C-alpha cells in the first residue's frame, strides 16, 4: 500500500542543522535554528528552571492526566502574564486559557477551532511570516491569504500592510505577531498598533495574535502592548502564547491558547468547544513544562530570578544587534545593515539574498535560512569579526 508514496524534501531548518554538524570548518557559525544561545553557543537551562524542577521532583505526588484544558493553575499564572495583572478582561471573566504542546500546538487548536466553528472564514498572514503558519492553517482547511509586511528595501512596510488590511473581507481572521516578528524582527510601534486596532474594529476582523516571544523584545509588559490593546478594546480575540522560549524549556513544549469573548457566558461556550478540539488532537497536554512555569511564578524569589535571567538574555541579543552593525562599519556596510539594530527578538531579516546566503555557507561555514533570516542569538563577540568579514566578502 505504501509503494505510491513519494519522498518529499525535509524541513529546511532541520536540514541546516544536519549540514552544520557535518561541516568541518573550525570557524563555522550556526545562525539557522531558532533557539536562544549564550556566548558559548549553548542553550542553557535557566537557574530558575533548575530550582523549580528540584522542587517538583521533591514534592510531586502524581503523574495523572491534567485534562484537555491543562492544569488550572497554569492558566492562572499565564493569563495575567499575557493580559496584565490588573486586566479588565480578566476582571470581567472574558478570557479562557487552554494549555497546549507549545505555541505551535496552540496555533493548531486555534486553526481547528476556526475551521469548525467559523467555516468559510479566510485567514491572513504577513508576507513573510513564520513558515509553519502556512502549513498549520492550510492543514486545517482554511483558505490562506497574505498581506505585505516588508518592502523591497528591507523595511517595515506599514503603509502597505494597513492598506491591505483595509481590504480584508469582513469577518476574516488576521494573524498578527505581538512582538519579535518571526522571521523579520520588525515590530509595530504603539501608534501603529492603534491604527491596526481601528481597522480591525471597522472591518469586524478576528485577530489571532501569535505571542511566541514575550520578554525578548523590550520587556514582559512592553511586549504585550498590542495584545492587551486588542483584548481590552475588541469583543473577540484569539491569542497563542508560548512559555517554551522565555523560560528556556523548548523540549517541554509549553504553550497556551487564550480565547477572549465578549461576555463570560460566551467565553464558557467557546471554552467548551476548545476542549473538544484539544481532545481530538492530543487529548491532554504534557504537564511538566506547565508545572515548571507555575512553580516559578508562584514563588516571588524564583519569579524574580527568572525575570533577571530573561532580561540578561534580552539585553544580550539587543547588544549583539548593535555590535553587529558596528562590526560592519570598517567595510562601509553599517548603514546598509542598520535595520538589524532596529529589529527586536531573536530573528533578523538581514536583507541578504539567497545567492549571498549560499556563498556564506559554502565559503565561510556560516549557516542561515536562504531568505536571509538569521538567528541573532547565534552572534557572539568572538564570531562577529569573522561574520562581518564574510558578509563584506559576499556584498
């Protein structure tokens, strides 16, 4: 029965990982895989996480299922982190949290919910966007469309974006990146968020806000500005949140689908449908990552340590962005790549063309996605001179 099945190309980023491992260049640099790295190129376990896990190991009493919505205490800590401690949305009982296997799992829950409960609605994503958005939404049977986001000069094309959003059919779904846009690193400012809010409200669009990198841009609360603005001023919002990145627990797959409805009663109706979607996908989410998050955020001491470590990671990335541009100054390329210092989060749309990316890989052992997206966390003060020299050679 399997004889007709054809082989398809593997995931591009996973392919980069394998190629990087096989490369014997002693100066090789991995800018492809989207995880945080320290100055030594490692993805460390946060100290707050290690302490929380020690407490869990000591005090854990069961490994039983935690239910389709996950552990209630997980939602109790994630909702205020995303929507704000004094959120009027939470005070009104308008938000529901469903623990999921990573932010990707939350996106799949959202996609299936839209497909089953809002049939016929199209979904609009930025061009470019995280490639897996395409796969997740089309696999759920939703018609996918694109709106412009970056112009030919590798700058945020907000005018083009706004004009396109004004043409989206009423009632369709628009996917917005809350912060640290993946893959470009270009984020909306507060004034731009206000303009998007007005158009979304006028067009009766349903925003789906992908919030994968809270805390990696400007700060935990600062990065949530757009999310909170929409949730507090619109009747209905879908938010997909991830704790996998900002707690450094990638392999624990720790996410959350947050549904915001007009009233508490409508929220409960929506919540009942989300439970069915989760049940039909994976039944129950994994528990350990959520338990780590709860342990940390329920402890003032561990929460303070976590915030300190997250700030160190954020500051390191933002410093490396500025230092990267500075390293290109001797080659006269600092203005050309000045956008890298303006972007936020782990990713940068460098503006490098596919041919240049190929040369960087083949001639210098520098690996990144062919779109020119680089993981800034792969920069280090040790490799910046080499990176700058290589980029100058291919320009």
